[in-house]
């Protein structure tokens, strides 16, 4: 089976706050309030801790004394953050062990995420209050009851389309996987090993990025169409499952460690702007972007 992908942006190009993340939109996700099923505290070679949400998490704060070594170095063109150690902080390659530095080697707490993303005992946490009282913080997505109304049927060997909505840009990339769930079985077979055995190949070398166009928003008034097609950047070396492509997010964040609210004379390491070749202002990123963005200048975008 091969897959065609779309990215739906909730805002024009860039994202103004760090209060949520993203979600699948096609197929329909099985989790209620699906944006809030994820996990934090993830680094390469270790199981996510559900904590470590500090601005600069350490291996100690995510309980990972023995991480894997990065397979993507600081100059790799596929990186999305702090490329070439451009961060003005004294921490240098502070994101060396973040998940995108060896795609697929971080081990999730649950393959379908945990409710709120944070462990209940995390030192720093921002849990979501779910509307459904059945959903409690830390609940595993694989433990959700089977819902026939959300069933999607794909034929083996076919080309299918999937899409996700990006609400907060933390950089990195993605891969689609499937794992068979028998209707009458519990979640026992839905393990990370099962998903790793079934990655989906990308059907082409493009992203389709669709914009949530609102003529009342001044950041969007120059957008002449609701979507653009961009060349994809894939990674196949040093990934898990071995040899199966991961795809870089095509949309750069603003050029500072926090990825938003950057300015030159900031007294905070997180918002102090990088000095990069991509320093031209764009949208609300007054001091530039993390990497060169192919979509700039495409049909007025």
C-alpha cells in the first residue's frame, strides 16, 4: 500500500502559540479530541517519559541515561531546528537527542498516544480537560473501545490519501504506519512492534499543503489559492524501521530556539533570534525562518 499526504494548516503559514500540536484528519482518528493524544519527553533510543516539558529538557529530566547517537548531524539539510548550531545560547547542539535526529528511534509510551500527552506525575505538565469523563490523563489510545463508525477500509496494494492538521510546529517529520486490529479482540496486538512492521510507502514525492484561508486575517490576504504542492524531503538513512522513508515537515518555524516570538535583542535564550541566511522577515516571523521555505513566493504565498 502507498500513501498520498496532505498537511492542513490551521493558520496561514506559521503558528503563534505553543498550546497544542496536531492531529490526523483523514482517516478520521479514533481518539476523542484527537489533538490531545500524544506523548512528551521523547528522545532517541529511549522510551518517552511523559515529562521533561522544560524549554531545554535534559536527558535527566526525561529519564534517559543512555540515548542513541544522532544519525543526522547538525549540518544535515533535512533538519528543521538549530541547523548548524545557529542557536545563540551557550547550549550548542541542545537538540542533539530530539526525535528527528534519528527518526523512528524514540519509543512511545503508547502507539496511539496517551491522553493529554503528559504522565500524571510529570514535574511540568499542561494537561487537557477532556469533555468525555471516561477519558483520563495518561489513558492509552490503544485501550479505546472499537468504534465501527470510524472504521476505514483500505485495500492492500492500493494508493490511499491521508492528511493531518498542524496546529503547533515543533519541527521534525512523520511516517504513516498501520497495525491490524481484529474487531473482537482487545488492544493486545496493537503494539509498537506491529506498527513498525507495517510502515506505508509514500506514493509520490510531494506534499499538498492546504491553507485555512480567512480573508479577515491580514496574514492571509495575499494568498491566491487554498493549497500548494511542494517537493518532499525524505530521510531513509539511519531511520527505524530501517530503509523506510520518513518525511520532513515542509513548513519552517520562526528562527529561534522556541520557534516563535523571536526577536534580536531578547534577553531570553528561547526567543533570541538566530543569525541565519534565512533571516528575511516573513509573516509573523520578523527575524526569519529555521530553514529555507520552498513555498515562499509560490502563487503569492
